[in-house]
C-alpha cells in the first residue's frame, strides 16, 4: 500500500466512511458508517470494489489529486474515470440533487481502523480525522473482480418516506401521528447526527422528563419545541426525547439526501 490520493480542497463535511462499527452500542458507540450505503455500493461497483470498500463522503466542494495512476468514480459523475499522477477530480455541492456524495478509488482507501472500521464518527470522534488539505490516503490491493459497469443512472430522490409507529406515540396528542403522516415537512438543518424538520407542531400530552433510552437510525425524536428530528448514522445510542415514529431503514438515506429547504412527506406503514 502506498499514498495515492491527496486532498487538495476538503469541501464540506468530508470524511472517510465504510459500513461502520456494528455491535458496540452497548459500549455507547453507534454503528455510524456512510449515510447512503446504497450510493456507496454504486460508486464502488463502478470501480470494481466490494460494496464495503472505504470511500470519501462529502457534501460537496471536494477536490482530490492522484499521486499514482488511479481509477475513481464519484456519485456526481456516475462513471469510472482514470486519473494520471497530478490529475484532479472534484465533487461539486448539490450534484444530482443530493446532499451527500461519495468518491471511490479502485482498491479502496486505507487508513488505520478503529474498532474494526475506517469511518469517522462525528459524535464520538472515533476513526480517522475529517479530511484536511494535504491529507494523503493509501489505496488497497487491486480487487479480484473485473469492472462490469461503466455507467450507473440513478432514480430521483424520493419525496415520501415510510414510517412505522414509534415506542412513545402515546406521549403525544391522539392526532399527532396523523399530523406527522399528512403534513409536508421542510428540512431546516442536516448533519451526520440527524435531520431537523419543521412543519406542523407535534404536541405532547406527557411533558415529564423521559429517562434516556435506546435509539436507532431513522428514529424520529420530538424535542420540546415540537419540531421532529430524524436520527442518522452518528446518532447517540440513547436519547431523552420521545420517539413518535421510525423511518423505514430503506428510506432513511432518502430523507438525509434532501438539502435545507427541501420538503419531505411521511407515509404510515404498519409492521408486517
């Protein structure tokens, strides 16, 4: 392994990500990992990597330089691209109408793992530091599998996400679940920890303090102001706000891909 990729401009919220650290929640360590695992799989497939190869995750503005001959693919171009030493590759903000983007290098990026993962967790600060100008990363061995795709068109980001009833729905006014699933919600802020939404106020009937309890990715917590927050990859393992609903795991990334000012709706799906 040798240094093969140099960060020229890190852009926004740019880190290394892989599937994360499963199995450590009992120690207070969330799984973390890439926000949009399906999109990571796409860019890795374009360069012949396994779906779990480590990639760069960014909200745009990233520019990297090749230090050796590389084959790369990004979610802004959605096609493999050869880079010679000294050539650069960029990911602009807002490409493909998505907030979170990925850059894959054939062989996968390599750094020292922490608890079995090369992901950076923004809440616990575990893993390799966020990308900085001049940072250099190694690339792993040539994958065994050939490249079988040269383009990967993507469907539009969905604007309706499925939800299931949460464990604390009884802490809210009876019509709150209906308000959640019949209203249009606007994204006001987003990070790897969660997505904050505003719309119809979700009012609680039980206003006493809730003892901290376990959280999962996709849980919709409601703070005292009534504006819901959907938990993302770097969510805390426990939280003290009641969870009114949980977004279907296949739809969490779609909610996360909405930029500030975009709108999203929720549709109730009963457990099968």
